[in-house]
């Protein structure tokens, strides 16, 4: 399972999804899905744009976590 740290990063920086969307041109719905970890796919150019805007590496935005044993049936 891939965990997205966008909510933590924006929280630490006191930034809002609307501000990031306005300054990057990334669709608010895309950012909202990343923020709430409901995104099932993300375009590479969106990831690149977000990382450049936040001045972070991809590994700081995303992390691979082991799935819970209960989730292995999905």
C-alpha cells in the first residue's frame, strides 16, 4: 500500500489545497484525493509538479507501507 504524506506536509506548512491548486494549476479534486489518500492513480507530471512546488523528493511525498493482514483479502 502506498501512503501519501500530502496532508501532513501541507499541515506543517499551514497551506491549503486551494492555494496549492491555484499556484500549481493542479486540479483541486486531484489534490483532494491525494490529501485524503483516496487516489488510485496519479499522473507523473502531477507528482513532479507537486514535488517541485513543495521542494521535496518523491520519497518524502509517498511511502510504501505493508498492508494490514486484514487487508490482504482485497
